[in-house]
């Protein structure tokens, strides 16, 4: 079985970086400061003993080194693949992750973005929607809306 995990919001607590949006270079520079979400990190470790684990993220390829180091430091599974957004690609997260999943065909996907989860579900994928807690989810949605509008005016 192939199990796919999103990074930001599922494995990495990246909400602290929101204050840097829409300065995306600074936003991604702070990846090393992300704390692991212990419950899902433990799940990845457990599943990687029996199944193929892959990571799917909307982070751009230019963050590959930081992302791999973060995975090595916090998740530390022996073998995995990672799929990322091509630099300069501005398609929606839902479109990007659906396209990736159609190519790699995971049996199960862990995702925290409801729009992405719904798009994957609509394409026939089994999806586990990971919502941390009400406060985190509300802050995350508010931050995303703020960033999409370009941050502070």
C-alpha cells in the first residue's frame, strides 16, 4: 500500500510562518523552525515499516533542501519519495495535488486542506482529512485568506 502525507499542517506545524506571507522567500526560509506534529509523525514512522510512504507538498522545488533536512531531522523514515510544486507553478493546491496523485496513485492520502481533500475524493482517492483542533483550524483558514489577499494593506 502507498500512503501519501502532506507536509504543512499535517506533519509540520507551519502556522508560525504565516506572518511572513506574502514574502514567500522569507516564508519558506523559516521551514527549519517548523515543529513536528507528533501524532502524525509517529503514524508515518509506524506506517513506513509496512507500507510505501510518500510526501506531497505545495512547497516549491526551491525548498527541497530545507524540506528534506526537516524530514530527516523530525520524521526520519528510511525510504520515501517527495513530490513538490515546480518553481513558478501557480496552479491551485487542489489542482497540483490531484495531478500528482493521478500520477503516483496513492492508496490513502493524509491532507489538512479541505478543498484539496474534496478534490482528491472527487477523483476517487481515499483521503483522511486531518484537522488539528478547532482553534488551529480557524487560525489556519484566517491566515490563508489573509495571505491570498496579499497580507496587510
